[in-house]
C-alpha cells in the first residue's frame, strides 16, 4: 500500500490525517492534539478499517503535550502501535508527507523540501512566529523518522497570490517594500482553496464562477473575498497578525499603540531563540494579546458560554469585539465583490462550532440579505455534512458552514497533480 501523511501545525493544534494514495484519497486515520496554547491538551484520534468501519477511536483524551513536535510524536506512537494483532500501516508505506507551512513567501505552488528549501522556509519563520518554526520542527522529525518518505511543503500564502497590487501593497516607502519583500501575503489559503471547491460543488457552479465571502475563524482568524474562485483580498497581511483578533493575537490595531505599551518594546524578547527572532513588541502582539488577554482563556467555546449563559462582563466584551471585527470585514468584502457574493461561509473551529457567534454575526450583517434559520444553526455544529446551509428558505444569499479540511486539501492536490 502507498499512503500520504498530511500534517497541519496550527497555532493551537496539530492535526494529522493519513490517506491511501488512491483517486478518492481514502481516509485511513485522522486526529488532532488541541489546546497547545492552554493548560490542558486533548487527543482525538480515529482510524478506519474501511470507509464505514472504525478500527479505533479516542475523543478528547486529556494528555500532557508541551509543544507541536511532541504532538507529532504522540501521533507517531499511535501509528506504530498494534490495533488487535494488526499494525495499521508500516512506516515504509508512507510515500509522501505533506506539511502545511503557513508562510511560503511568494511561492505559488507546493515545493519538495530539500535542504535549500528548508533553509528558505526557516528564514521566513520571523514572518509567522506562531507557525513556521513549529511546522519545520515536525518536518525535521519526519526526515529523521520516516527515512524513505518525501516531504512536501504546501503554503497557506499561495492561494492569495492573485490579490491585485494596489491591495497587497502597503502605503509605506516602495523601496523598503521591495528590498524586504514587504507586502500583504495572506494565510489560511489551503482552507480557502478547500472551501472554494466544496462550495462551488454544493452550489453546482464552476469554481471560476464562484463569488463568496469566506471566514476561517479559529485560534487564528481571517476573512477572504473570493471572486471567480480566486482570492482578491484577505484580512491577514505580511504576517498572520494583521486583521481579526485571535486567541493570543491582537489583530489590527493602531500601529503606534505598541510604543505606548512598554518603553522597551523594541528590544529582543525573552522568547527569542536562535531560530525565531522576536522583539518584545511582536511577542506582546502575537502571544500576549487577543481574547486570552481580555478573558484569561484561549478557548472561545468557554468565552461564548460565559458570555451567553453567565453574562460575564469580560467574556461578553471579547465576544462582542470579535463579532464587530468579523462583521466589519463582511461589509468591506461585500463592497469588494460589488454586491455579487452568493454566500457567506463560516469555517474553522469557531466558525464550525460556534452557533452563538454565527447568530451574532448574521444579526449584524442582515442588512446585506444574509439570514440564519436557528433550527438549522443548532444542528450545523453536529452534522457530518461538509457543506451545510443555514439560510432561511427564501434567502437571496446563502449562509453556509463548511467543515474545512486542510489535510484533505493537500492530499487532493497531491493526487490531482500526481506528485
Ligand atoms: N463550541 C465552540 N464554540 C466556539 N468556539 C469553539 C467551540 N469549540 C471549539 N472552539 C474554538 O475553536 C478554536 C480552535 O479552532 P481551530 O481552527 O481548530 O484552531 P487552530 O487555529 O489551531 O487550527 C479554539 O479557540 C476553540 O476554543
Ligand atoms: C494562519 C493561522 O493563523 O493559522 P491557525 O489559525 O491554524 O493558527
Ligand atoms: Mg487552523
């Protein structure tokens, strides 16, 4: 058997899926270690005997896992363990390991990871301080543990290479931008590529005819305007810090705010290592801000519960701030798409599970014609449908939830391009 291993190092989780190298990318195993920015981590894991028969399943088992590379090692132990008298797969069967690398610079396509490519991506780690280095640690572990496996980097930034120049250019000195390759890159691109194809399939249109506003809302959150199946604007920028707030990220703020935060904000941070060079300012804005800095927790599910059920003042503040920033992008992208969007898509951990958040956002943007059927909204978080329609019957534009899958997107790209 030949298999494809897909690894996705998010800011708060590592997700892994293993597929048979077959035209339909049959799923053999999928799982995640979540809560990597919280006190407690959880392992979820399902392996399959066939497409309808589960071999082994674990849901939200409490584990101690200090970092992303350890999460990968937990996964490797499971892969190597016997289920009954049968080992699921031999390591030699893994032909390709696909890695979601958040910042790929201007690369429009996946790259085979050679020593030179590894070095190039390592240099970009400064521009995605919660992601690139952690993903590269996993690449390193794959290289040393899976000797015969080729490693391929898939970039979150690639999907946004279609953004026009006047949008990706910042209003600062052009020479400086050129010299340091400063521009809006944008991220969550594997997710937006998946959302585009699944939404087009669901609506029965070609990808090239699809105009939507997509929201990927997780520990890192972003919005994207998709015109004719291509990204024309997105809220993240040079780094994943710009745009919406996240679990520990501030999102867009007045840039001069940081000079008023600490007098030593421009000094190197204690979190700096030989691999990632962070100033105190970057450390504050990437790791000590976001909804955690308002509420004390990175768990948006818990914030929602406290805000809605307990009327907790700070939880309500964080919830309302997020709703405000998200709806602001929906309005901006509605204009960017000249009112031609046919759907608003919610995806990512919060987009898929946060029914209260969806209700609050739709309430704010209902003037654009978006609607929500509360009965459907309540079931959307539990359905296994990849695309789920929440809109009211007579709605002119749709409100959809898409269970996004960055690992499956990589596997499908491998099979489509015969990598
Ligand atoms: N029921 C829920 N309601 C709202 N948010 C939730 C719910 N369950 C999980 N979440 C949030 O989803 C986020 C994780 O999203 P995910 O996209 O998986 O993360 P990552 O950015 O690591 O890829 C966390 O902030 C988590 O609290
Ligand atoms: C780009 C980004 O923020 O990714 P994630 O949401 O997985 O942390
Ligand atoms: Mg993610």
